[in-house]
């Protein structure tokens, strides 16, 4: 009888062990918050758009959550330590320049089990504002203004520009050294260029626009219909406060004091201090 008892006990232990192997602890769970204000499905975004992502992670009831890894296309951008059975976190994500970004949120518990969710943001391009012919006069031109507002898409004579200083982004003038030049009120233009009571020396608002000479061709400029090329053409490290020695066919990228990006194509350059300059402009809406 003792032999039979031990045999039954062995069978019972083996059965329990088998059941434990077939019924392991469950994985943790993770999901996006779907409350108002949160993005929880794949979306189309413009570069620079910011959205809220909410994450809720729940343990299996016994194994604590120990980490939350955030990655973009398998590249870890953040690793957050946890010590909870349940967490909710909110993140602000700003769309970058990449055509597509897949964001993955993976939670791990202290048993080594993981769960993850992913969301993909596809970049869409923004609309632009275009003016195919802006004519600015140099400082001694008595008929064409030297001052331009990108916000108003309007040209101002010196007196009118003085009373609308906050609007002026671009100035054209001629200099014996730099020749035909585009600049801005804050570009350290000599006091002898625009003189009198409305001269730049008496301005209190000096917006700065920075320029970068690109390798964009005239044909490429003409083909621009959205901000895709505009957004990647500006080089912040190599930009200058003045676009000098301008010539027909030059294409410059620029950035205004308000942070707006755009492209300028030089169409015509006529004369010197009494002459004028014509350009086309395309910029972010």
C-alpha cells in the first residue's frame, strides 16, 4: 500500500508542475488613452505640429512595472523607470521633418515580461504664400519703397515704414562694397544709407531676418507649391544678416524674426542707389 501511495503522490506533483508550466503569469498590458485631447490613432501632421499622447500600463497583478521605453523606429529616445502596478503618463510629441515616424511605447515588469503599443505619424506639407513680383527701390529711389513686410505682403516708402516698424522684415539698398543687398532693420545698416528723422538710426523696433544662399535652381523654385523644399533649405548655422552682391537667378532661403521661413528668387537688378530690384517670394503660410 505504501508503494501505491508514493506513486499517486508523484503523479499528483507532476500534474501540478505541468499545470504551472501551462499557466504562466500573464503579460502586463499597455494602451493609449482615448480621452478628449489625446491622439491615439495614426495621424497626418505638419512638421512642428504638437500632439498629446497618453499611455496606460497595467501589471499582471503581482509583478510590478519597472520601465517604460519610448522609441522611434527602434531607436530609444527615452527610458523611464517605474515601480508601480499601474501607471498613466502623458507625453507631448512634436512632428519632425521625417516623412514618417513610428513611435513605440513598451512597458516591462520585474518578471521580464513586456507589452507595447505603436502609433505612426505621417508628415503632410503646409500651404505657402506666393508673390511672383515684388519690386523694391534702393535708398535713393524716389518712386519705389525700400521696405517690405512679409506679413502684409506690402512695400513701404521710408516714412511709412518708420510708422510701421514692427511690420518690416526686408530692406533693399545699394552699397559700394556689398553692391545690391537685401537685409533687415536689425542688420546693422550704416546710418548714412537711410537718413533723416525716419532713418534706421531712429527706429525702436529692429526686426532681424537672416538669409542663406541656396543651390536651388530657378526651375526648382518655380516648381515649389508647398513648404516641403522651404522647410529644408534654410541653414541656421551658415545664415547671414545680409544677402549681398545679388544677381539674377540667385535663390535665397530666409527666416524672419517671427520664425517664418521662405525662399526669394532674384528676377532683376537695375542700377545702383537710385535703382531697383525685383524678386519672387514663396513662404510658409
